C-alpha cells in the first residue's frame, strides 16, 4: 500500500486530488490507482510548464516514430480549425436536414427549436475559440 503522496507523485497530480479520488473509491496501491484513474476520470491536458515538460519528456520516451513528431503550434491550430469548420457547417445544416424527421406533423416548429439550440451551441463555441485564438 502506497502513501497518498506517492500515488500523487506517480500520477502527476496534487495530493489533495488523490485524497478526493480515494473517497470516491480509488485503491491505495499505485497500479490499482492508475487503473482506477483510467476508468473513472477524464484527463485534462496539463497547462503549467512543469507538467507540460514532464508530459513531453514521457512522450519522447515512447518508442513509436509518431511520438517524436512535433508540429508547429500554428499548424496544429489550422488543423483544429479545419475540423471545427466542418462541425460548424454540419451544425448549421442540422435543423433543415432533420426537422421533418423530428416532428413530421410540424417540421417548422422542430426546425425553429433546433435552430435555437444550434445557435446557442455555436455562440458558446465561438466565445471559446475567440479566446483560444487570442493566445
């Protein structure tokens, strides 16, 4: 049985987070904790310099050729934006394409509701991307 500090160090997270996870049922051994984390949490990309450096070092240690390929940030942004453009275009077409299937008796009502929801999604997404592109 490992200490919570040891588990935190091994997982690359704060001890307070390990404390919360143990309350949620995470085992107290390192292998069990790793498995539990994979099954019960969504991993967020690190944002602090120390964690980013550690993650990059781990990725470089991998043996696959793809693991050592880095692309410039500007190119990654272009790739991401192309994917988002496709999603946004499909989201804009969605109300027209599926309104009749959603409500055959009143497709115009379905279209209006779907347009409202899709517009809300696009507005929230736009704000996130606007902030992202500002960096």
